């Protein structure tokens, strides 16, 4: 796939994503750029590690800025502290070329991503249940049961 086609695909994916999916994409992006930076540092390609770490830092800033403190102040306070900590660790990794700092951020972001996926699954189940309750379906009766046969 050409670079232009890949960019168009990503643009379409972002424009059609739900807010929950966008959040997941941010976690995936942060992890991807941290992994790239890790590989670059191990290869002493510091210009590439700088670029990747800078992108991961921008994503962490976006995650922090998108928190809704008016909805869940305590949770947002904790997440903001976590994202700030990760951001600082990536600065350390960038300045000191520390792979351990990147590994720590990767571990924390993987945990955040897994937690987010579980939350999305729970939300999906809840939304499906609510939608099912809204459907006006007739109650089963004996005539319906007679028509449905489980044997071939």
C-alpha cells in the first residue's frame, strides 16, 4: 500500500471511529511509537528515536487534555498524573537514551489499553442490552413453539 493510500485509509478510519475507538487508537499509537523508539535507541539511531518519542509524547498530551474532569474528577486526576509521569519518562528516554524508561511506559500503556478494551466490551454489552429492551417483540406463545422444531 502506498503512503498516500495508507494516509487516506487512516483518515477514513479516524473520521468514522467512535470516541471509544479513537481512545483505543491513541493507546495503540503511543505503544507503536514507543516500540519504534526502543528499537531505534538499541540501534543507536537517536534521530529516529527522537522522532518516535516525540510522537508518543504528543499522544500522551492528547490523552491528558481529553480527560473530562467535570465528569469524573478523581479518576481524571489519577489518569492525568499517570500520563504526566509517562510523558516525563519519555523525556528521560529521549535525553538519556534510556530503554528502561520506554519499557516502563510501554508496560503502563499496555495496561491502560487492556483496561480500555475491557471497558469498551462492557459498554458494548450494556448498549446491546438496552437496545434489545427497546425492541417491541411479541412474547412467545404455544403457536410459535410448535412451529420451531429443533430436530431436522
